[in-house]
C-alpha cells in the first residue's frame, strides 16, 4: 500500500518553553498528520543528547531525553505549579533551540517535579524500574556520577569509578542515592508521556518511525558499563574510531569519533547486546530505521587521535550473521535500512539478503559529486524502498536549489519539468509521491517552503545544528487540505478516522 509520512523531530515542535515536547503541540501535529492523510511520523533518536547536542551522540542508547518531558503535562499530574516554569526566560528564538540555556534552566524545574513525585510515588514506578533494570540502574548511576564530576566524561573519573570497581560503585550508589533516584524518575516520566503520545498517534492511524544510530558515544553508559563490547585498549581508550572516508562532499572525510564495536567478541554470545537493543527500540517505535546500515557489511576505521578521516581504512563487519541472530531471537521486525554512503556490491547484497527496504534520496540524484547519483533518480526506484526528497543531513529543497551547482539545479529543473515560476519544493515532492516507492517521506521544512536557515544538520560541523523549530500555527488547516489532496492524487492517502 502506497503511503507517505513527514520527518520532523520532537525538538522541532512549537513550544513556549524552549524546545518541542511530548505535550499538546505534539498531539496537534498528530492531528495535522491525520487530517492531511499521512501514515507516518518519522523522528530522529529520542535519547539524551551530549556535547554538540546531536541525537546521534548520546549518553545512552536506551534512555529518553528529559528535555522532551512536557512541563504542562507535569502540571496536570500535580507535579509542578505553573509559576515553576511559565516565567522562565529560555533565551531562545521561537525558530531555534538554545541547548545551553536548556541545560542550565530545565533541570532545576525537573528537580521540583521529581521532589513532588517522591511525596506520593505511583504504584507502577517500581514495576517500571524492574522492567528496565538491564539499563536503567547503570544509566541513573552514570548520570549521577557525571553530575558529581561536573559533567566530565567517565574516562576522567577516578580509577575505581572509571573501571567500575564493585566496592566503589556500591559506595557511590549509596552516597548519591538521591540523584540516582532523580534520573530514574525522569525516565519514568519520559516513557509515561511517550507511551501516551504514541498511543494517541496509533489510534489516529499514524505510525512512529524511530531511529537507531549504529554507533554509541564514547562518553556513554553503554561504553562505561560494557567496555568489552568495543575496540578499546587496556586503558579503555579507543584503538580506532568511526567515520566516513573522503569523497566529493568532503576532502577530509567525516570523523565521527565513536568507538568501534568488537564484532568478534559480540559474536560469541550471538550478538546479545544488539538483539536487546533492537528488540527494545522496536517496542518503543512502530518502525525502526537503522542508521549507517552499510557499516554492518564493512566499516571505516580511523586511527584514534587523528584530526581527519583521511588515514582510515575499511574493516569487515558482521554482515547477515548479526541480522540472522536477531531474527532467530525476536522474530522479523519492521526495519528500514539506511543504506546511503559508499555503496559496494557486498552492501547491495546485504540489503537484498536482509529484505529490509533501503532508502532513496532525490537530492542525491541531481548531485554529480555522488558516485551513485543515477540510483536516486525516481525512475530507478523500486517498490520496496523508502524514498525521501532529503533527510535531516540534507539541505531543504529550496536551500538545495539555492546552494547547489548551477548545472545540477538546471538538470533537476529539466528532469522534474519545472517551469519558471513554479514551486520548487512542491514540484520535487510531487515527483517523489508519483514514484513507484511504497513509502515516501518528506521533511516538514519542505512542506513549509523553508530555505537553508531551517536545515537540521550539516554533517561534520558543530554549533548550528539540531536547532530548527517550527513556528506555532504553521501546520494549518489549509496546508493539511493541500497535502491531503496531493495524497489523493498520488494514491498515498492514509486512513483519516480509525476510532
């Protein structure tokens, strides 16, 4: 069945409190999706962000981001008074998140809510902690210890804590018990609101597409608690780190800096950590997009300490051994494979063997720097793929036409049959919807006709990424009606009323 969805992160929702959250504006957006005939809402990772504010660099692969906890919902639960938060200056432009201010001003408000929570603990809190004990206890202690160390990475902690000496951990658990409980309560509140939002969306015919970053951050509870899973030396320093090789887009390549997995070690227990991770996230979301899928075939390893990706080289990944093990353990799941990047025959074979739908990005089709550009032309799509005009790593459609090489944009205009004066964003989206792809996804910024100022991320840069937010009222009834008509024209209409 032909369907369409919209890519917009929770952080990009309108809000008077500095960042989008899981409250009324999230439900309003779900209503817009329903009214406009959509089937999917695609999000970026919802885990806590660390340095650089990227959702792809998190303190935990399992935890939820406390910034997304809606303050009005906490008020409705009796955990906050309005005066606790409505007069706070979040020091942000309505179209831009100020993460630095959030870091300093959000947690004092959340502490007030947790203090009130602890005066009358719900019966299901203990059940939540037990159900998530495989990751929650380590995460809460990790975050408490980060607070004690002024946010310093675990690699800078004193050796007994850095190396997880059992006696030192027991002492710390007792000494910082109040803060450990704080982080556990935040996760309870996050997933309570998440569950309610997801149910609201599902009841209205909207499925949530979530994101699994292939790598985890070095400064994360995942590496601190399970260093044996990663390619670290005896001092728990990475031997090599992740990234992408130089190409037409970047002469230096991309240096991500994440520690690499020890795939040989992981294979010894049939990839149990990966099975748990995928199983968990497939319950959090309806559909899971696995980022950097080609890294499971072969991955790019860069010597630790290098300041570019030029000296990296390719190493063999686990391939189908991993996905066969996962399917044996938890059955077939709804997964999208982000198969972008340096393509080889073996990567194509892995995608074919997995039977996961891969991704097509139309902006790549007209960029002669991309060696695979012809694969992204709409006439070369197959049904079993998820097709995008652009993703969070691309410029918006209008931004791309403004910034791209003139020969590339001229070709795009001719291919898409765009006459002078026609809407560039709607013309490209219409070509996407007309394609044979079973599933298409467009960025919210492109629906709104925004330029490069609304770009979500420019890879290998820091300082201005992940900040864009939509203004209140832009997802109007008129836009919903126009989009719904397009869904009817291209036979991608989702069900409007399921209740």
